[in-house]
């Protein structure tokens, strides 16, 4: 049966954008301060989940809301279940947007909004693919379960609760990464380092919003410092991409801020870490600050150590690539300071090795280890010869004419939740990746191309006699 998938998407693109705009307007950032039993990760994520399920009910699908933290849409019947897993929560925003991040705006063929590419846009593209299959009344012999979470950008509590109540699909994909496919995902190892007693000259040091983001802003207040570092300040500001501001508060006290570039923690070298740059600056202006274990570790050991070489944990896998390190959140804690590290680990690096190395570093560098281990996730890989991978690559090649090959990333998607689960789109090889950045967008052409690919891919996986 030959189906003109692109034409079917073209007929519905206005409706897709209307629904997507409504979803993008919801500020679905996790908010623990407003969390409640009725809204486990805050009112925004709950509202976005309800809005998505309401769309599906409007379109005649069976839906289920699981504790206002996750939900699903179901279609079809069969002994096997295809899972499509997306999320409607988003990362926080900063002050560097040119538009209102929660008022979607189209400019020059691009849709700007927080969540446009991660992951509301791709989630709606995959949902519309399912909607098209339903409206065309195509024959299928498997169940399709479209699962939506509200805490993907934090601790995945949504999926923990969901799968405590619901069975896992047999195979599936998450529309939350790149084409042609992501069949390998690095593990995620988080660790919190606490320096219990910092120098009295450091009043405060704050940076970062989430571990999985390179912090684009950092601020510190120092005191009892002589104002004789103007030349250092000028040379530091000459560093490409850095904006450092010093405010003299009088009597030797200064408020210092650094603006770098936020980006996704899976590729920390793509960002400019404001926290480590600020610490580096502090080591340059005062001997006591330079000798403080916290400032030294952040500004020397961790500064631009994207691959863990200075930490002594570097590792490379032929398929998954290199281990990466992101100092994502820095906070004042009592008289001390903490640093939360987000480490993306390819297969072949045992987490016990990391535990042991950080125990050694704790003794050497005078910090204690926190309890962030609960977020650890092991590397995930689905072989290239798996029928699921083959079908998805074949559809991508057929619709784009581009080379289709396996790929691994440092990011973590819901695909890893299924033994036979992968990530699939919606970024194309020539797409600009703005996930977790200011002025996040998705190109409209990419959105519609992805929708057509999802249409054919889902149908090829669930049509009678399909091999997946």
C-alpha cells in the first residue's frame, strides 16, 4: 500500500501548529516549591500533561492519566505493543532570550519557544503521525502506546511511577534526539562534591539550574580583596564568549558575575561553563582564593576538563565515544560549597571504578561525597542488526535519501527504558541543535519532515506481518 505520507502531513500542518502552540505556552518547568500530591512535580508539568491527553481524547483515542505525573494514549490491538515515549516538561529559561520563551513565535521559518525542539515539538510530530494512521484507518496487528512523561529533564520520577503501574512496551522509540537513529546512549553518573569549609573571603558562589545543563551564568561575592586586578579583568574579558562584570561594593568587597553559554550537558564542550570560568578568575586575583580547595578544584581541575582527564576518569569506547564531565550546579551550603557533576559514561567504564576514584579525590582535594548516586543510569545499546533498528533506518533513508547508520550519544532519552528501545529524531544531520539553550527553536521544515517519517516508521512497525 503506497501512502503519500508527506501529503497527509501537509493537510494537517496548520492543526499540528495550533496544538503545538497551545502546548508550548505552558511553562512546564519542574517546580518543587509548588509540588503537591495532586501535582507531583509542580503545576506546569501537570497542566502540560493534561493538555496533551485532552488533545488525544478530542481525537478519539483512549487515554490514561497516571497520578498527574505521566500518562498514555493507546490505539490498536495485538499481542505486542509498540511504545512511543515523549515528554512535555522543559528545562528552565534564562535572561538571554530574544522572545518570550512561553509565547511561541515563528520567524524565518523557525518556531521559537522553550520546548520547541526538546521535546514538545517532536512529541507532537510523533503524536500527529499516530493520529494520521488512525484517521486513515490503516490495518495494524499490534497495540500502540504513546507514553508521555513530565519529569524527563530532572530525575525521571514520572517514568518510575508510570512503570510501577503499567507494563513496559515490547519495543519502541523516543522522538527526543537525532536522526537517523540513536541506538546507543551513554550512562549517566551523578555525584555531588561538598567542600565543608571555604575561605572567609568567599561570601557566596552560585551557578547553574540543572545538572544536565552547562551553566551559562555564575555569580560570586568576595570580600577583603584589594582592587588591583583591573588588568586581569581586562585580559579575562578578552576570552571569546565570556562576559565578566565586577561591581565594587566598597571596603574591599566585590560582586563578580560571569556570563558564558548554556548548552546540553551531553556535549559540555559546546557550551561555555560560567562556573568554572568564574572560579578560574578568582584564582587569578587573590592568593587566598587561589589556595582554597573549592575554588582551586572548580577553577583548575574542572575548568575545561570536558573529558575527565584531569579527574583521572577519562575513557573512550569505539561505538559510544568519550566520557564527558559537566559541573552543572554550584551552590552555597552553610559555610561550604557544593558542586554537582553530571558525567556521561560510555560502555566499558565500570561505575565502581568511578566510585573508587572519587573516594580518592575526596581525600586528596578535601571534599566529601554527597548522595546523588540515585540518578545513575547504565549505558544502553540496541544492536544495529535488531529488526527495530533496521526498519527505522530504512524509513529514514527512503524518505530523505540520506545515509542511514547507527549512532550513540551522551544524552539520555526514554528509549533506554525499553530493552529494545532507541531514540529517533527529530533533529536532522543539518539541523541546528538549540536544546537547553536560549532562543530554542525547531525549523518548521524539520518538524513536518519528521512527522512524515514518524508516520511511515510507526506504520511499518505495526502493520500486519511486520517483523519488529
